[in-house]
C-alpha cells in the first residue's frame, strides 16, 4: 500500500507540472537578428539601480517620437484609399521613411505594442492607420523591389534610398493561415533572419514553408490584388484583400517551423498516465500478497473421563438389549404388578 501511495503522488505531481505555464511545452524562442532593424534585448537602456530591467519608457518614447507625424503628413495619411489595387501611394513612401528612423525594441517593448486581430484590420483599417502594431505571421515569399525598376522612384523615396523587401505572409494566429494573407514591407533585407529558403525562383523570389516571424511596424492600408492560384490543384486566381504593414523590426521564431497541430502538454500528460499505469500493474504483480490458506478446524468435543465413557457404554448396551426398566416410572411398575395379581395373570 505504501508503494501504491507513492506512485499515486508521483502521478499527480507529474500531471500538475505539465499543467503549469510552460510545463512540458517548449516555448518558441524569438531570436532577434544583429542586423539593421532587429532588436537586441541585451542593449536596451536600463534605469540606474535596476540591473537587467528594460527602461521601457525611454525606448517607447523614442519610438513614438520617430513616428510623430507633422501636419503635412497627416493630410497624406488621411488621403489613403483602402480596398484599391494601388499599394504605392504617397503615404507608403512617407511611412517607409518613418519606420527607418525607429530604433529596435526589446522583447519587453514589443509586448506593449497593440496586436489587433486580422478581422479588426479588415473591418476598420482607418482606426489603425499609421499606428504601431505587432503581428504574428508565417512568411511564404520574399521579394526584393528596386526603385526605378520594380517601382517608380520619387522625391520621398529616391533611387539612392535603395530597395525595399516585400514579404507575402499568412496570419499565424488563424486556423488556416493561408486564408488570411498579409503583406509586409521593410527597408532592410530580412533574408538572413528567415534562413535558407525552400526554393528560389528564376526571378529571385525566395519561397519559404511556414517560416514563423513576429513583425513590429505601422499599419498602412488594405490592398486588393489577384491571388496567384494553383492550376495543379485546380485553384483559380481570385481578388483578395491584404492588410499591409510597414515594418522596422522582424523577429524570427526558430523553435517552430510548422504550425502546431496537437497541444504538447496533452501528449505529455497522456504519455505520463500510460507510463504510470504500466508501472502500477507491474508493481501489483511483483508485490501480490501470498494466498491465505484456511486451516479447517476440528469440531469441538468436550473432554470425557474413563468413568463417563464406561457409563455411556453401559447405557448404550441396555438400550440395544431392549431393557427399558431404567426408563419406567416405579409407581407405574408397582400398579401394573398389583393388577396382574388380582386378575391371576401372574403365574409365578
């Protein structure tokens, strides 16, 4: 019984450990790059006397200061048209110039950014226009766009400012990420972060398979375009809506390359319960108590003396010989003899 109690407590402790936050589940580790536009949490400023604590008010203030819009730019942002087929509006180049000035945020600073849902961005894009946001995405395609070649240069983004990179993504928080597409533009090359692509097309486009990333940037607009479709699978191109973000920071999650399908905590609990059940059965077999053999006891018999045995034997002998005198009443015997004499029945 003692061993069974120990086994039961061990099982309860193992299950409780799995249910704790982070128990039995490997959390995705966001590894910031050391390139431009990527945060390094170890370099975040700290308050005097608070070692290792990010001075969030300073970095957030710097971010909002870099994103501050003068009156002229506010009018440009107000003129943005959603749900059209044009992504190169004036606000695009204005926003790209703004995000280039933002210093990368620490991991703590990223958590303070608003993380709107995909549905909210589609339904009310004006609410999030030019506001800093954080998005969790899966990157499918990386395209390099050169000014003067892939898009016309302007005074707000001359050729000397260099290329921009476009990331075709899906919403990582959706059940089917590909059904909720997003576009992300950045002024730095994120290819070193995304790692080796699955393949590179002839036109230089890099293709990835569910490369998870975290985006920090400002929301731009809702852009509409025809999807690529897939003739091999019978999927026809269709007109789709794409929320567009202009990013100053891209963090990649290297611990998961594909979307999770089963909760690892549940798998761990099932495995532990099964292992404990097997151990319990083995313990019961090895510690089975010996069978109890009942000793059949003899019926109680009172102790008899030799005299008692002799008397009992005489009584049994008299009964066998038909002698019943010992059992006749003396008065009844005398009355019977007197009657026999009177009637002359007694001859002698």
